[in-house]
């Protein structure tokens, strides 16, 4: 039920629709824009070891951990406040990032911006849904919201490519900060307020335990290749992750209004669909991260050229949205999900076979195009698949739980692929240096020093005329090998998920599932948001 400050009953106010759509477009731009800039980050900030991975995950972690909690806060205290506050927080984070003098300040800016995005994603959709009063009107409004989300994924690489090529990486963050300020003002002036506090309460115990647990897990996975898997900080982080995930389970069993309904996982089909959500989305964002590192820090291509790759990965989804919506009406969601995951796997395996010295963008069209089409099918059907496996009264909670797990899979992508690729690259380049007969002792010693301080990416970026520059070819080969393995891991994860859907997932028919949504575009929006 909306409060008295909500818009009067009738059609959705245009101002609320504009504010919600602008907010979600902004959040998606903020999430996606750094991917085209990793090469510039490496060149100008000289991150060492796993520091580059944290730029992506500093934004993604708050979104994964806090998105559901911000949805509750909007219901309790008013969604307009969260829409304005989220945009303002994202603006502040982008300003901090744009003015960063080092990698640590950039992390802080990304984390602040991620907090803002975590508020904008659920609040914008809830505000638009709350302002509609018929199924047909809601479906149309959510279709516009979903299109705005897709537009953010399409615009982000263009903005990153243009500003990075003709300005600097700082310019990209400035542009997003300006958009965030505009979004905050539009929401303040135009958006109607709504809330639904009945039966809603914060699950502080669940939020704290899952936040600490996921952060500890990501820290261990990301820092493992740099610090050593047996090092004290990494071991302690793994232990903390296990302890706090256990505490989260205990907290959720006792919570009056749990962040995540654990009894959903008693349903075997939903549990399997949840695994598919995590692993499948890990595969996609791991692919995007590996592509970003290949084109940027490894090949030193311009952000504009990197933008081309991300248009293939992200830009296909909005183009195919009408088709995927129709397919969701006519086919079981599981069929579309299986096809999407299979296409992602095929694209990854093709990408793994690309020569690291191949800088032709045309070589990326087939592998990344397959991944982009596969993601369009997957993201439109993954929530529908999970929701169709549970009884109708649990459909809303199942959708929210799947979104949480999907975002966790997104967060794992850069962490795991960065860890795997850098571990493999470090091992290979060390072995190559040890057996090299073309390098003198001084060059080898200088190369080993760079490796100890910054890893293979740092060695690949040293000036060719410097003493360690003679070893750059070994670093390039090792990084190509490491990130090829990263693509294989992503492809294998997608293939595993596809096989799991085919062989183990049992759910309701497409017709039964269709009764839960007003139309396919609403389903697509829920799965994306």
C-alpha cells in the first residue's frame, strides 16, 4: 500500500516514469563504464597484482550485497528519498573516482558509487510498479524501464570509449557524475513518492553476516594469486567467509523478515535454478572482464576499440528484447535459458583460441557476438525459470532471491577469472624467464623484480627500452595463455549450467509460468533488475 505522498490513483505520472528510467540507466552506466578503461587504469595508476580486479568488484560488491536491503528501505521510508539519495551517492562516488590520485582512492569512489547503484536498481523498478494500477499499464511501464536498463548497458561502452580516447579516464567518471546529478534533480522535482511498510522490516543480522562473508570470500579469491593461497591473510579470509556464511544461515532461520528465504532451497528445482543463476552470470561477467583485460592492459588498445567489444557483449540485449519477450511466451523459459548458456559457452571457447597478438577487431565479432546473443537469452529467462519452479505465493521471493544470486555471480566473475588468469600467467612467465637463453642476467633480474612488485601485467607494460623491457614478449605470451584459460573457465561454467538445466531442472510448464507475469517484457525486466 502506498502512503499519502504517493501519486493519486490513476495512470503512472510521467515524471515518476522519467525519473525511474533515468535512474536505472545511470546505475547501469556506472556499473559498466570502467570495463572499457582498464587499459588506462593500468597505464596511469600502475596497479599491481590483483589491484585492477578490485576496481570492478568495489562497485559490484555493494550492489550484490545491499540491493535487497535497499528495496526494504524504500518500502519503509519512501522510494523517492532513496532515488534521490542513491543518485547523489553515485555522483559523490564518481567525483571521488575522477579525482583519484591513486588506486586506493579509486576503490573508495567505486564503492560509494556502487552503494548508490544498489539503491537505484530496486527502487526505480518498485517506484514505477507502485505507480501503475492495471496489469497492462504495469507491463508497458516495466518494458520502458527494462529498455532504459538496456540503454545504460549500450551507452556505457560508448561513453567510456569516447571519453577515454579523446579525454581521459577521469573524464568518463566526470560524465557519469554529471548524469547522476541530473538524475537526482529530476527525481527530486518530478518523481512521486510511494512506500509499502506493512509487513516489511530490516534484517540487520542477515545483512551484516552476508556482507562480511561475501567480502571475505572475494578478498581471499582475488588476493590468493598475489599473496599466496597459503598466506595468513588469505587463509583467515576463507575461514571468515565460512564462519559468516554459517552465521548468515543461522540468522535467516530466526529472522522475522529474512533477507533470503532459505526454505526456498528445499525445492530441488529452485536450488538447481539458483546454481545456474550464479554460475551462468559468473560466466558472462567473467567473459566481459577477460575481454577488457585482453584489449586494455594486455594489448594496449584504445578505449574506443574496447568499446566495440562491449557493444557486442551488451548492445545486443536491447536489440533482441522484443524477440526474447515473444520467445518467453511461446517456449518454456528453460529452453531459452539452455540455448543462451550454450551460445555463451560456444563464444567463450572460440575466444580462448584467439592469438594474443591478434589485434583485429573483426576477430572478436563471432565469439563475442555469440556471447552477447547468449546473454540476451539468458538474462531474459533466468528469473522466469527460477520463479516457475516454486508455488505461486513464493514467486516474488523467488524472483528477489534469484536477483541476489545473479548479482553474486556477476561479482564472482572478475574475482575468479582474474585469480585464475593471473596465477597461470605468473607461473608461465616465471618458467619462461628461467629457461630463456636470449636474455642476459641483468634483464632477467630486472624482469623478476617487476614481477615481484606488480605481476605479469606490470611487466607487460614496462617501456621496451628499459632493462626488463626485453622480457615483455614473455609477459605477453603468459598473459595470453592465462586469459585464454579464463575464457575456457567461463565457457565451461556456461556449458555446465546448460547441461544442468537440461538434465536436472524440473519446473512448471511455460503456460503455468506465463500466468505469473502480465507479459514477457515484465519477466525480462525482473530478470534484468
